[in-house]
């Protein structure tokens, strides 16, 4: 099957929706996570990094300064339409007044900076990453209040549908996901789920059957988009310990491409694909090395190179690079 015909990429989707190239401005809004502050656990998910998966963010700066820094960078010239992306930790975890004040301060900052530096940059959306157990009716109403002016998207961590025993220490379950999706969709808020392939299990690594089950679960949800990447190991996580104890070995690139191909060809073709590769910074990535080579994944998945080509080193320098 030609996978490219099945992939509905987010860049094209946003361009069609807003009439021009649209970029995200990633923000650390200073939230934490119930799985970090002791409400659910102090340990965090087994794979989660110290910064709640926001290593690229300028977390030491205020929201205003983070957006100001984006406006001063070359990236501002790459588009005229922007989405404020509240990226790391759980961005709906807090009192409702706190949530509103942080979302509003980001929106105000964008508008002030847009009129200070230029008059043709526009804010078209807000995207909020969070956990499913941090969604309730009051929060959904707040999010809905922004939808008159912006496209509002909520990104929910799923990772897998196979964590009955909470081995990953997510401290939420499939029912939490179903409930969150249902509350958000009742107010027409778009939902993106985040999925990892090759997650650790009590006996090693998830099987293809587990990935099939997760894919079926995804297909049972009324969601609009998906982010997928291979599970990778970063420093100072429980997963790092498992890796060094040889109790967990991540997928190699070929295995990931096989599983990714399966998911892409078995989810609804209407789902918008927001990501198919991970983005752990090199300085904190423990394994696998190939994770930093986004192009290997893109080229592999589009079958510009056949599996045989890959193994014969026509694209990769050696077979070892795949492992
Ligand atoms: S829910 Fe997200 S921020 Fe919280 S511990 Fe898990 S991965 Fe980290």
C-alpha cells in the first residue's frame, strides 16, 4: 500500500484551514502534573523527562518573554498565522482562574507583540496538551469560551491502551481517555491523542498485538488527530534505569517503521497526523540513536527506499545505524 496516500499531514491541514502556512509557538506555561506533585504520584510516567517532555522550551522565561523570544527569532518570518501551543506537563491542571489567567496572558502577549513588531501576524488557534484525568466540565467550558475567536485543540496523552496494571505509572486509564474525549467533543473541541510505539512492559517491550489493540482503541474514539513516535529513553527517568539493567531495549528503526506503517494504514484516513517522529534533544537522549534522525523515518515511511534498500545501506551508512 502507498502509505503517503493515507497520510493527512498537519501542515497541509492547517494551510487548507487557515489559508496559509501556520506555525506553532511552543510555551511552558508553568504548570505541573498530578503525576509529579504527589496528587497521583511523585514519580511521573516511566518515560517522562524532568521537564515534562518540554526540553526545547525556554522554561526559565515568563510566558511573555517566551513569545517575545519567538517574535525576535527567524521563525516569525516563516508564517503569518500562529497557534499558541501549551506543550509540557499538564496544561489544564490547576484552578480554573489560574488556567484562564495563563491562557489569557499568552494570548495578550501575542497580540501586544504582533502590534509592536508587525501588523500582519495573526493568532488562529490555541493547542493545549494535557492528561485525560485533568479534563472536566468546567475546564471544557473555559476552553469552549475561546472557540469563538480561535480554533481550540486539546492534546491528550494516551501512549497505549494496554496499561491495565499501570506499569507505565501513567495513573490514568482508558476510561479516563473516553470520558475526556466525550466531554471535549460535546463542545466541538478537536482532540489529538499522543501515542508511543514500543513501550516497555513488565516482560520487556509491547508486542505487535498490543499495538493492534491500541490502534483499535484509537479507532473507537471520536478524535481528529494523532501524534505518534517511538518510545525513547532519556536521562533521569525510570526507563533509563530499566534500559541500563537490560530490562528494556527500544525498537530499532526497522521495527518502528513496520509498526508505524501498521498504525498509519489501520487508523481512519481522516485523522490528521501531527507527528511520526520523536524529538528528544541529543544531550538527554540515551537510546535509540536513530531517534534524532527524523529524515530516516520520513524516508522510510514514504517508501522512497524499500526495506531492501535500507538494509543494503543505500540510504543508511550501515546496518548498525538502524539499531
Ligand atoms: S502525564 Fe505527562 S507530564 Fe505527567 S508524568 Fe506523565 S508524561 Fe510526564
